[in-house]
C-alpha cells in the first residue's frame, strides 16, 4: 500500500524545541502561550507573543505550520485571557487553534472565521454524533481523538464524520477520561482542564530513602520505586497503591504510548495526522522522536513496513504500550 | 565516604579527574566557576530572565563524580556560581538540589539529552522545590548552550589553540572512558558470574515451587 503521508504534528515547549521539531521534519508544530490558556502551563515553558511570531516565521520558511493550543476551559466570568489568546494567534498568523470549550469555539468561529479550528483532546469527542456537532456548529476542521479508541473504532468514526482526525502516536498517556479527569484537582486544587497543570510541580516532592525513590503529590505518597527501578511521572493516575495487601498500579502503569509499528493500520483507518505528545519534554526528545517518526511515516507512505525505532530510553517507566489502539482488556 | 543524598558514581575518567582535583586550592575552583558564570551571563542572559518569577532561584548542582558541588544563585542582576567542597558552609539555602554524573549534567545543560528521560532512568535525582527545578530545566533547554564555545569565546585570539586543546582532551576522554569500561567489566566479572548463578538457582526454585502440589490449609504433612 502507498499513498498520502500522515501529517506529523509535533510538540514545542520552547522556541529551541520548535526549531528542533522543524529541523527534524515536522509537518506542523503545536505550542501554547505562557499562561493558563493551554494544558501545559508549566514553569519556564511556552511562548511569549514575540516568540510565537518568530516561531511562525521560522516554521514558515521551512514549509511547516504552527498550531496554537488554547485548550483549557475559561474561568467563569473571566474569558479575557482566552479571547486574547485566540485573537493573538489569529493576528500573528497561526495556521490553526486547538480549542476545547464551546464558548471559545463560538468566539473563534464568529470573530476569526478564516482561522482553522481543531478540537482538542480535552473535549473528549469520541463518537460521530459529538464530532458532527462540533463540525456543524463551529466549523471544526479536525478532531484530536481521545486515547480510548481501537483502530477499528477510529476507522468507523472516520467513515461517518466530515472532518479530519488526528491521533496520538507517541508519548505520555493520560488515564482514559481526558478532559474529565479530576485526580489532580482532588489532590492539589489545580487541574489540567482549568489551570493547565496536571500534578503541578509546586505540589511534587521526592524523597530518597536508602536508594528507594518516594514520590509525593501534596500529602499523598504515590509511589515507591526500588533502587534502580525506572521511575514515572508523579501523577495520581500512575500511583502504586496498597489494596488487598498488594501494591499495584490501580489506574495505569507508567509507560509511554508508541504506535510506530501501527502506522499502516492507522493510515488504512483514514487518520489524517499523528500527534507526538511532549511539550514539557526537552528539545533532545523532540529531535529524536520526530526524526524516527518522519522516517517511518515516509517509509509507510512509500508502501514499506515500519522499522523498529529505539525510543525506549525516552519512555516513562522504560516501557512502551500501544494503549487502547490494541485493546486487550474489556 | 559519600556525601548525603548522593548515589555511588560509576567508574569513569571524571571520577579520576575528581580525585585529582581534591588538592586544588579553593580559590582556583572559585575562579573557574566565576569565569563560567560570567560567560553564561554574557551569552545566555535569557536563561536568568526566564527564572525571574521564582521566589528563590538558588540551586545546588551536585556532580556525583566530582568532590565539589556548585551553588547557583540565579537571581538577576548579579547571578553567582559558588564552588563548594565537602564541608564548606553553603552561603545561601538552595531551593532545590540536582544530582547526577557530570557528563549527564553537561548534556542536560546543552540540551543534548532529555531531563525527563534522565529522571525516568534514575540517572538524575532531584529534591526540593520542583517548580524551581522544572523552570530551570526549561530555561536551560531553551537556550542553545554550547559549553565549550561559550567558555572559549572570551579567550579571543587564544580561542583557536584552546579549541584544539579541548578537542584533543575530548578524544583522550573518550578513549579513557572506553578503557575504563573494559576495566570495570573485568573487575566485576567474578561478581557478575556469581549473580548469574544465583539467578539460575532462583529460577529453579521458583519452578519447583510452582510445580509443587498445592496443599489445603490444615492438611497434614
């Protein structure tokens, strides 16, 4: 099989990461402003308006597009920062905005009808009826699908909706209630959906106890890693808890998504774009992952089988999974 | 003896360099640290600007294979880098400590490796204010630092010979690293063989236990 190559949508948390993604062959780069309007509102991360302008220019010179994620939900009574983010993304020449809130989608479609609108994974649109609603009401051109679907389910959605779909291909995994997860909010009072932070760094504490690494989130001890055991992110969903006298991962194990060998199946399922997760990761991660996926996406488009790429050293907990795409559980 | 919070370093050329550094006068170490700080401030002031929102931008940078650590007081307008030897009084309480092999710390500084990956593999350990650590990591990763170039540029006309010297030292380091890896494998070989034997015995015991008939509680033996 050969055909159009999947679009490679790559993360950038800093201008240096944007340049790394573009240089490694990204088709498009997604990023956010340095505030709570995006779901990676981490200290020292993200773009000022000037940096976005420079980033768009750099990407444009290399045939690459820039998407701006404005994918948190505006504070009640204070939509100003979110509206300004949409206005500035449009004014600076972003190719598209990635939105989740219907009020913000309405604002963008009425104020900037020429600006492409993508539906964020934070909106949790996982069935044709929901996706058609966002298309019909707000002119959404692309939907980022939640990581809850098998490849067969994605194919069925693609055959029933009038929009492009984008799926996660590599990187960190959320528990499968994206946009609706309250674990971080429960533990720290701050959530990815409202504040753009999951398990905010100021609430994280690490303790070394005789070689064992203990991670804490606020007042919760959430994991104990034995000496030499690969570690994971300090999020409650990846916590290892004691239940029925046995310590185990109750929600999900620390592992990274990697579907590089499934690219032919995803192409066959009608997917338009692949998303690499990791705006919070360094430019070395971005360069390495984008290079591997660029090579594989091009090979698959020429009808070749995907070759294995050694991305294991970059993965959480040192492990990879194909997640829900190959669902082996009920 | 290991300093508190430090993991044991592996055998590397840097460990040997560190042992050789022990008798170096403190003033020489501090002069080197101040020179590096001046170069960093001149070439990458944006790193310090990105940290301006932190309440206390003070970090203990602790290369586990050297007998010194560095206290980075990153607050503008006059950031400072202080070289500390074991037992030295720390001039300002650090908000966070970052520990790891010097090579990993330099690769992280230059953005040649990913900080999360170093954390996942337990190469890097962090403690204290994680917001400060994340901010520093992101500021540094965004800065396009090239340590050799940043340090050699102020030398002006001496920069050319210094670059050649640095390249030769780099080649020597890589060769020494390979040789020490062979030495390390040779030294550990007897221990490794014993561990492998124990592994096999444990596997055998596991298999024996799993094949043994299950007895009900209270059943007579």
